[in-house]
């Protein structure tokens, strides 16, 4: 399958959480490499505007648990990649998109 990173992100969210995201709401946050975030591989992160109440999520068999957290109250064990991506999101998009 030949797909872009953005197409893969949209597909993965649809497959893993049963959420269909409009392609135009996807925001590329960045490319995170191992020295900066202490992972064994590179990651490209995307964000999207999503209202928790806009549709229910259904977890695939690959996902054990999913929870919603306010950014200011993320758990201590939050992935360094997620922390970097959220920092970049709040820096790049301090005003929510409509």
C-alpha cells in the first residue's frame, strides 16, 4: 500500500478508534527523532481538532484502554513523544482552529 504519512494517520485513527477525521482537520506537528525524545525510532506526529462528545470511540482489539485528559493534567508516564507533540501543538496553534 502506498500512502502518505497523513493518509496513514487518518487510517490508523479510523481503524484503532473508529473515528473518521476529515483530512482538512489534520495538522502535522513534526518529525521527532530518537536523540531528542529517547525512542528507538523516528516518529511523525499529527494532531486534529476533535470534540470528545462529537462521536463515541470504539477501541480495536489492539488497544487496551483509552482516556481523555486535559493537557495540563496528563499522567506522569505520558510518552515523551506525546509531550513533545503537545508542546509543539500549543506553540504552533495557540489559537484553536475553527
